C-alpha cells in the first residue's frame, strides 16, 4: 500500500477543468526518505520505513539515532512504516509525491485539534435542559447519570464532560486534485484532520485503491 508522511500547510480553493471551484487542503508530502525495507524472510512481514523532516541528532533518543545510523539515514522528525509498499525501493531512496496522480483516492490520518475541557452539549451534542417552566441551572447539564437502584453506580462508557479533541482520526476516500511534483505538494479535495502545521499520513485509499480505479 502506497503512502507518504506529510505536513498540513492549510486550506484554499482551486478551479477544475470545468471552471468549478473546489475546496482543497494543501499538504507538503515530501521528500520522504527510505530508511529500511523489511522482508518476510528477515522480519516476518513486508514493509517500507519512511522518514520525513530534518531534525537535530541531540533531540532523538540514542536507540533511534543508532537505528538511523545503521541504515545510513540522517536524523528525521517523523518515521512511519507502510506495509506491502507496491513500489520497489531500497534504503536511501527518496519517495516523492509522484507515486500519486491526479484523480487518485487517498486516506488522510491525523490528530484532530484539541478543544480542551468541554461539557456534554458541545462534546456529545446533548440537548440540554429546558429554558423555561421553572428549570434553573440545568440548561447545559446532562441530567441523571446513575441508576436509582441496582447496581447504583455510573455505567462504564457513559457520555460525560471531559477532554475534547486531540485524537487520531482517519478521513477516507479523498480525491487528489493536483500533484505539484516540483514543490512536493498535494492538493486534496476536502478537509483532513489536524491543525495547520500538523503532521499527517497520506496513504492509498483502502476502499478505492489505485488498482481498482484503473479497472473502472
């Protein structure tokens, strides 16, 4: 499965061939450097390890620095494994955005924006209490959370106030509108998880891979 590590640069709009305006997310998706190629014989499975973003050696752990030096790679900020990589590569190769083409479908994986501590109305879209008929102080509360009799405890997994956002999420079946190889930039239709400047993973769509799209 093809994939790249990238950085979300922001959102904008472009025009397609028919003159329609298309909202897109701009992703800097390269260059990615191949660190290690795993095989079934040596590691038990087939995978390619990619790295993205330069980093100071002092900011990495000693085991990670040793792993990178073993394969002759410079210190990198982000490292990610992609199983069953369908492009033949070797350690030291550079993988750019040209592994994707305009019209391909991809999945975007990222960490959503953190919203801090939020109540049940914003976090879980609760209705809240009445505004009239004597309701006082229950406008944005959840109401009863426990049982009156047995077992008399709060049920596990009950929707309650708490930390909202900052979780890993995947948005599937997003279409690539433009591939700008000279700038290592992908323009992807729609929104992807994360804030501006966050690292994201762009992989080949599981539900609509390149092979399936080519047969249509």
